[in-house]
């Protein structure tokens, strides 16, 4: 049974409380209508009461009803818990937005090499297996562009064709990162027989989670194992595409430069002279803004930078007055 198998694979890889709760909920949803068969066979085995089984119920059937009620109660409780966890995730996401850290989401078909790519980009060891659905939880990492700008990278669950509808709902949270991101790295396996189909399937889900306006870079992975003609075809069809190999590291520098170019840039260009006592504010400009030039003078640090409105307001008092 394909759905049960997908659920089993998800269950093995769920790491966070939310991931585990969502898998458990989807498993219960899936089991509930299937409990009936057990009840009927149990009730037949147990037989009726003393009146030759006429118009009486076997204890098996009532046990099934009890089981169903328990499962429904448990499901309702889990839905409440998941809703609470969702709030927690939204608070974290708002925190990132408030600090104006741009976010990049890695999306793609199952087994396209998203986790390997995440490792290459952040240098962190995340579960990498040649396994379907090896990632369930939206793993969020911090990374830095070549020019030193901070951003977050979120790895999302692998997409799969014809995923049963109630499963799509259950794993919605793992896709929300995609809708909220500033840039999508759409990873496709270049060595797959039908990469175009995979791209189309993933884009459909990206549309479903309302991420239509998010810029997308198509990352054709496994370039070392792909047919050069297929690579050429994909690079020609896809306007915004790059061929890389997460395994060998080929194309990674170009990809990092592309991410740097695509991430939204802070709006306000400002020049400020910060006294040396304001070291924390200088660090904040480095972390949240884009430093264009920095000079240490006798009066303090002279910074030219692009920053967000909020940070520009904090720097206001240090902007030299020009007559």
C-alpha cells in the first residue's frame, strides 16, 4: 500500500516534535476508515450472545467503536498541538523577518539531492541518504553569501507524484517555508530520465502554497552523472538555471554568487560615523545590512552601507550633518 509505505518512511525520518505529530496524525487519519474490517471479523469470531447470534453484537464491534472514539479524541488533541507549534514557528519566522535576514528555501523532488546541496552551502552535516523522503522537518540553517551577508537556508520535504490529498495537508508545514522565503532553490536531478516532469510537479505544489511571486533558481544537481545533452536542454529551457554537483562541489561558487545577486537587498544607502563605543551597532550593520566601505578614523568608524529602514533609524543620530 503506497500511502502506508510513504507514511512509514516519513515516520522513520521525522525528527522534530511537529514532524512526529504530523506523521502520527496522518497515520491515524489513514487508519480510521480501515478499522472497520477488523471489527467485522472480530464480531463474527466472537459470535453473538446466548440467543444464537441473532440481533446481538459481538464484543469485537464495540471494541472497534471504542478504538475509533479514542483515535478521534487523540487526533483532535494532536491538531490543537500542531496548531500551537505552528504559532511557535511563525514567531521564529517573524523574528527572522524583523531582523531582515533574507531566507532561501530548497525545494525539489524526492531524492534530487537537496540535503547534499544544503551541506555544501552551509558546510553542516545533515542527514544525507540515497533514500526517498529522507527529510521531513523543515531544517533551517544560517549561511553567508560570498560578500558576507547572512541568510537562512530551509530544507523542505521531498515532493512526490500523486501524493494522497490528506498527506499534502498533513505535511503543509514543511512547505510553508517555501511560501515565506525570499528565494527558492528548485533542485532537480539532472540524471533523472524525466527532469522536466519533476520540475512541473514541484511547481504545482509551489503554486499551491502561494509562492508564485518568489524568485526561483533552478539548480540542476548531479551534473557529474547527467547526460550532457539533457543538461544543455534544461539550461536552454530554464531561464534561470545553473548546473552543479553537490557531490563533487562543481558549480557551487557560481551558485553562491547567484544567491548573493538574487537575495533582496536593503533599501536605504547611508553614511554614518559611529563612535568606537557603538561597536554593537557596527556589528549589527555587518550582520543585517550590506557594508559598502568601512574606515577607522580618529573619531570612530565611518561606514557606508545599505540598510533597512529600521536600522537606518538607529543610525540616524550618527549621520554627519552636511551644510
